[in-house]
């Protein structure tokens, strides 16, 4: 049996208890994409991993691969940046959890995508800063679907080739077809969501901006909420079910498509 030692930058995107004292950790790594590994004795009080295997932590990962198992053996994880602030605030934690859940569910194991790794770090950095957490998660989703090869075609109707609807008109985003279908062409019951011309225009505009510009872009909250709803629907469709964290965010009244932080849109108490 051959064993190989690997070294890569990585972020903890999931973790669960395993057996008596081990931990099963899911990493998103720069060099290997998603890697699941067992951290032996990580739940013991004086574990050599210390507190390093917390969710969102970025570090230098050393792991062993064996031919026998899909699971790697975590040898060391040296913290580079803890992203602690993302864990300490309910909104940031909720949106950060949504980001890493979508990433984890949409990427296959050992399928490297360094651009996606970079996007994850930028999203966590934004969640740690002063940006609204909704916007940071929105920016992640907007770019992640492209990087994962699921870019929707938004410039014209896929059926009749008529250009995108005007702001006042509406259309349907057909996720199976991979883009926009104008209102007359949309089949009843087709797989997708109704979308306003303003949201189509907004998504097209935001896709052309840099990451920092997306974070700073002035977008009315109801329009941002509609666009976020589209991305959330696309994520749900790609994953095959509603992400667990979306259900959590709905419970705390902070879905990605929530228009504001006041709770007014859902009638809740902020
Ligand atoms: Zn059409």
C-alpha cells in the first residue's frame, strides 16, 4: 500500500465528531479541491490540533493519502487566519455557513479549482469586514456558479433569441435550459423562476464588475433580494435540495433573499 504526504493551503468548510475522540473534517484546498480527512484524537483536551480545526479557519494542511480510503489522514493544520469574527456574529455565521455548505455540496472531491478557493477566501474576508453579510454571500454565489460552470445565459431568450426583457417586463429563468426564456416562450411549469427585467439587467451588470465593485455596488434592497432569490433557487437546483443553512436562515428570518436587516419584510421583530 502506498502512502503520499500532501501539503496545501486549505479552509475548514465542515466538521463532525467521529468515534470516541476523532474529528471528520472537510477542507476546501487550493491544490486538491475538496478533501475530507480524519483528524485523530482532535477532540481530546490536549489535542495537537488545538482549536485550529474550527469552521472557516484557513491554514496550511498536511495530510496523508492512502490507496485504501477516500478519507485522508490529517497530519497537521497550521493556522494562517482563523476568520474568528465570522463565527462570533449570528448573521455572519449564517451567511458564512451557507457559503461553505454550497461550496462543499457543489464540488466533487479532489477536483481542484484554485479560482474557487480564492473566491472562498475573498467571501470570508468580506464576511469578516464591514460589508453586509447578505452582500458578501450574494457576491460569492454570483461568481461561484460561473466558476463551477453553471453560468446562466441572460442576454437573450434561449427559444426565440429576442434580447433580454426591458426593466418593466418579466421573463423566466429556465435552469434546465441554462438561461433566460421570454414570457411568451416560457412553458407552463418549466423548471425555473420568474424574474423581472430589472433583476436580469442587475445580474448582467453585476457579473461584469470586479469583486470589490460587487461589494460596493449601489443596489436597491428589493432588487438585491430578488437577484439573491434567483441565485438561491439556482443553488438549490444544483444541489438537488434546499441547503440546510437556508432553512436555518429562514428560521432566524435572514434568508439570502431577505430585503433588509430590519425584519420588516417578513413582519418579524428584527
Ligand atoms: Zn422568447
